[in-house]
C-alpha cells in the first residue's frame, strides 16, 4: 500500500515538474552571440510551446527569423533556423531552478554556446 502511494505521488510530481518546464520556457529571452573575431550580436528569443512542439522567433537588429522543427521534451529543447540559406541547428536545456537556459549552436560546422536569460 505504501509503495502504491509513493509511486502515485512520484508520478504526479514528475508530471508537474515536466509541465512547469514547458510553461516556464515560454516567453522572451535575451542572449548575445559572439563571433570568432569577438564581435557580439544581441539576440532576443521568443518561445511558444504547444504540447511537445516549440515555435517562435529569434530576433536581432536585422529582423526576426522563424524557428522550424522545434521540439521540447522536459527541460531539453531543439529547433532550427535558416540564416542566409544555411540551416542552423540549436539544441538547448532549460534550468528551472536558475530560470535560465543554455543553447549549443551549430552554424555550418562552427559550434558555439550561448546562455539565455529571461528578458524583462
């Protein structure tokens, strides 16, 4: 009986944690992309979540780019961007405790990492 109560409680808590991760990533985030020559470009990410589907945009001073192939699974997420005809893969992780996220970006074989902070 105790194991049944424990298992039910664990499943409910796990489901709530997953739901919180989905809900908390939604919204606007800011980051800065640093090129190999040290130039920094401020970026704004806008995430929208519908089930396990992730959509949104990445904005810069040159305009917004729509995310494609977006997926979210717990705190892990991924999406692609098309930048001047180049497919840019993005793989990230949301850290609920710190209300932050990290993204690994693969731009034509050049890999980089960015930290995202919730925009105010």
